[in-house]
């Protein structure tokens, strides 16, 4: 049985980019090989769009690790969110939802 993992997940952006480049990060309290599933959902006047990404990262305890990098172009009035699910050894360790940065 795996011990409970303490984990922080957040989004950062790369300044001055249009569309906005978003970088999700994870920081754990112990070394771990994590699988991530990320979904971006955007709805607005121009319609609905969704992006799915997944992958694996090796996280070092106490060190932020970028999961991926994606660009999100938003118009006034668009609804947008980013869902991230992190797994270790096939077990879900955390699920997170963020509003898309503007």
C-alpha cells in the first residue's frame, strides 16, 4: 500500500504570449512517477472545444515539475476550465479544476 502523498498543483503562464501559454506544475513530498490526464474545455460564442492530453512525469520531492505546456485563446465571455487528474501506480492521487488564466 502506498503512503498518502502530499501534493500541490497549480497553473503558471508565460508572460506576453497570445494566445496565453499555460504551464501546469506539480510538487510532491516524495519522489514519484506520476501519470497525468489533462482536459481543457472551452465554450463561447465561437462554439465548444476540448483538448485532452496525458503523459508521465518523474517528480522529485520538493521540486516543482511542469506537466506539459499548452496555449489557450480566450474571447470575452468564454467559459473555460482545465481539469487535471494525477495517478501514481494506477491509483488516483488527486483531481484538480482550474479556471483558464486570462
